């Protein structure tokens, strides 16, 4: 992120690249070292998760519904949708699609994410995928 580029625009470009499943430019968004859901990790760790998700859910889409900014912090409420074609989250593909709310909190340092936390109701997601 450049000094002139507003954090909001920068974040929305990140989501656009996620939705295009373009991971080659993620070094512009994700720091080399990152705290991922409270655990130390690397950019490669984050990208492995993102690629694995898109491989299992090729139409995975994030729709930002609310975006709040406070200095170096970003809070997001997004709707995630997709239809798994491979086993995902321990559930074999069933042809069922999902729509789930995700809450994400980020901290930006040096123009990149240094903390990334994402929360969603995984039990509800599994129920939706299994039809139970």
C-alpha cells in the first residue's frame, strides 16, 4: 500500500484479487510474517489456506457487506458463498452450496497485513454442506 492509497481502496483491491482467485500478487497485501488466527505464520501459510479453499470450492466468493477502518485496523463483515467440488472442512462434496457470514479483523503494518483473523460459524457451515 502506498502512502497516498487509502486503506479502504487497498483492502477492496485485496478482496477483488481473492474473488478472481489471483494469488500471485498477494505479497502486496500480506506481510512475510503474519499472525494468522492468533498463531504465528508466514505469507506462504496464508496462501496455502487460500489456495486449498479455492481448489475445493472453485466458485468461492467473498462479498464485503460492512467495512470499518480505525488507523491500522480493518474489521469486515462478509458473506461467503460457494459450492465445494472436493472434500472441504472434512465434508465430502454433495452438490450443496453455502452462504455464511464471516467476520474478519486485520491489522496492517508496513503496508501489509501483519495480523489476520477470520471467524465464522463452522458448525452451521457443516450442517449446510451435509444437509443435516
